[in-house]
């Protein structure tokens, strides 16, 4: 077994791999870019090598730097995690040339399966159905011609890598040139390979993948399937096992196909074989092979939960030359597991990635929580937005869903906006609870989900009342962080992490308050104190009392709604921001200023000084957190100034263009 292993990754997967290495008694060394030099992964490792760069290209994708770090620390092996160098055949070959073990498939497998076009051809040769498409020459002219032959809508996909990078849905021929250019840029940035292929866009399908393990001694097993259908922009949000639409017959067909492909390519180590599963049909649901992800998957914890196996440990043991410790008939599946990716992003603002300092974190009990950050850490803008993964496991899907709802209700990550509220709304959605959510489900469902994730007006009013009212027999405010001024109407600022509202509050008699929330007047009266730091109120005619509790030095307010009949507890979190919240407004006389919505790099400029543009016209493409963001004209006008250039790094709020 190895004595030292280099972890060539960051964030939660870096922390996850380090945890297993230390459990195995292996010295864990991690590389870190400048933004990650004080990260949780660095603090968790036995040693760290600083890479002199901030972007992925300057650090985690720098093969020379990673190899040099491994040799300097006398590491016998490198674990690449997922993303970055995990699917690069040239990196695996370089490791072999330097006498370092690559914890992953052999270079020949990476070269064959990392190329989606080659993987499609292999599937056809082995009788596994694939989605109709084109995987040949990929110059723009050829792709435009073949797209017309396939018929729209189509999917543009990067040939190399995975994780939804370099994928674009195209519904009309006029959209194709821009989609090809955008997908190439993203694929080049993420994988160092701009190659593309085309597939017909399959709608109403479930995304189901099979986890495979293979050793160098010819042993190959599967660890069941995972359903990863809840996706936005081809980025998975929720994963579960077993798949809610997979019956025994379909499971046997999927796992047989995955094992046949693994044997056909002499697969070694952990890999995931991905499929689209269609709707019910005579003879069973049809399925189509998509691709092989020759690495560990983000969603591997749900498989670990139902099998009791440590996939990272098995990866390391296979890489060290050991045989698999169990046969297929010794793999036992217990219960149901669900994973939620907790991302630093704002669902209410087109899912803009968020960066900043995490000011507090509450982890739910009775759940697995895999964090990439701890309280006080800064989420940087240079990388993907994954902050942590929440995994629940129970005896069956209904029990796991109930456990998920309870865990998400407790989870708190303060300081940066996250998608946790969207997850809470999703878990409550009837289609998802019934297991009917397909790959197309979440986009049209988003307006309803976001509305469900919005804090109701009565909760805003209850929180304001909790701030304003005094404790029984106590002259101090119930929440020491608040300043209560005046005997008439006063304004109190509260934030739900997505928006900040000014609430108009009037104290009538002791224990009676009216609160104006978005134009609606809500009467609140105090009931008996129920907790040392909280009071109970009845708000907006609610038949049940609401409990208002202060936390985190009184800056955080939690409003609880207990429903004894349903046996549930709903809660929302509101925060007291500074007394006068900052409102950043850029203004130039006679001009409309277009500013950067977040920090990132200018990847394309579509309008020049002097050019007339219509409202909604694409002005700039901004790359941030491994995604491209479209900056469009808010109004019609003429470009008066364009101070940024291609490749510039901008901060949130920086001026990108002025329209006159």
C-alpha cells in the first residue's frame, strides 16, 4: 500500500479523499491554488503544496506543477478526484512516465472513454443502443450540416470531460453557430479539448447511471444505479439510489450493458456508465447509452450509503494492485439514499454564482454532510459553486424523503446565498416526491419552486414583531442586535438571504403590532414567551402560533410554524443586516451603465464602441465559476464606452459598458 498520496483537487472532494486516506493510515498531501491556500482541504491534509496561480489553468490543470508537487513530497500516487485532470489521458501517461500511480483508469481507457464519440462507437459495436447523432469530424461546417440531417432540437456536447461542461441545447438552426462557439470555449477551458459531437435532444427521459468497479485482475462488478434527473443546465442538483423508475428488469438490462462495456474496454478502477431512460412503453422503458465518466462521481456518497462501501478506499486499493475484496453476489443494497448539492448561487437571480465569506454553518444531525468549506472560509469566484453535499439514507424512498425534508429544514449556511431553499421546495413538490421528475422537469417547474421557496409575508411580519417586542418583564429588546426607534411607524430591515426588505412597523399597545410587508398590513400580537430567546406570535390570522427565536448573536432570526396535526415543523430564516443596507448603483450622466453581476473573466465581447444595440442584445460573455454568463443590454442604445477587453478579470460591480 502507498505511504503518501497527492490529492490533485480542491473543495469538498479534496476533503472527502483526504478523510479516507487518513483513515487508511496514508499520508495525505494536497495541492492548493492561491485562493485555496487556507481552505478546509489544506487544513485537513498532512501537507500542502502551493501552486502559484489563481485560475484553474494556472493551478489544478497545470500538469507540470502537479507532478512536481507529487515528486517533491515523495508521493507514490496521485488521486485526481473529479473534474480538472481526472479524465486527462496525457496526465495519466505523464504519471506513469514519472513512476507515479494514477488513481483511476489506464491511459488507454481514458483516451477511449474520455472521448464521447469513441464511447458511442464502442456502444454500437457491443449492441448497446445510443441516441441518434453525429460523432465524426467536428469542424463547424460539418456540424451545421449534420445537425440539419439529425433534425432539431439537438444537443451539442463536448467530446472530452463531463459534468455538463460544454453542453448546449439548440432548438433552431439560427442558434447553432453561437452554441458551437460557446460550447468550444467552455470545453477548452474545462478539459483542454474543444472537440464537439451532436445528439438528438431526448425529452421526458430520466438520467440513470450505473456505478462500476473493476480491478487489474479481471474482476468487474456494479454497485447499482443512481437517478440524476434533477438537473439545471445539465448540472445535477439531486441524485438518488435506487432509481425511482427502475424496476428489476430495467436494472438488469442497464447493469448488464454497463458491465459489457467495461469488459470490452478492459476497464480498471471506478467508473460510471450513463444512460437516458425513456418513458413507459410496451416491453419496458427504452434506454440509450450516453457516456462513460472514467472517474469518481460527485454523487458517489448515495452509493456508499446503500452498499456500506467506501468508494475512495476501493479506488486506492485497486490502484495499488489489490483485487476487489468482494464478488457481485456479495454486494448488498440496503434502503434508499438521496444527495443534495448545496451550491453557492442565487436561484432568484438566474442562479448567479456567489462568492464571499461563510459566516456560520449548521449541519443537520442524522445525515451525512460533506463540506468543502467551514465557517469563516471564503468561497472564491474562480471555481465551481459547490459548497457541500447533504446525503440522507433510510429504509425506503418515502422515509428518505421525510428525512431529507427534516435535514434541509435544519441546514443553515450563512454569509453566501445558496440553493438550499430551492431544494426544500423541490422536496415538497408532488412530481419529485412521486419520483416523476425527468431531465426536463425542473426548468418549467422553477417559477413555482422559487415561489414556494419564498418566505411568506406572515413570517416576515412575525420576525419583525420578534425584533420589536420586549420580553416579559424585561426592558431590553427581544433581539439585542436590533435598534428600535420612535413611537410611530418605523422601518426595520430584514433579509432572507435572497432579498432585503424594509418593513414598516407600528407598536400599538404592549404586545400588539401592525407590520406592513410589501403593501400588506399584518396584525401581530404577542402570546406567552416560549423560549428564553424567543416569543410566540399569531400573525396574519394564522390559526397556529409562530415561534420566533434569535441565534448567531441575535443577527439571525428563525421563525417556526408547528403543525401538530400534520406532525411537521416548517421554518424560515431571516437576518438582520446593517441598519441601512448598501444599495450599489452605478450612474453616469446621460448613460445606462452595465456592470458585472459577479467577479469573473471576460470571455467574449459582442458589441463595440459606437454600435447601436437593442434591449436584450448580447453584449458580453463573462466566465465565472466554470460557467459562461450572458450580459445583455438592459435598454436600447448606442455603446458609448467599453472599458473591458477580452481576458480581463473583473470584480462584481465593475463597469463593463456604457449605453447612451
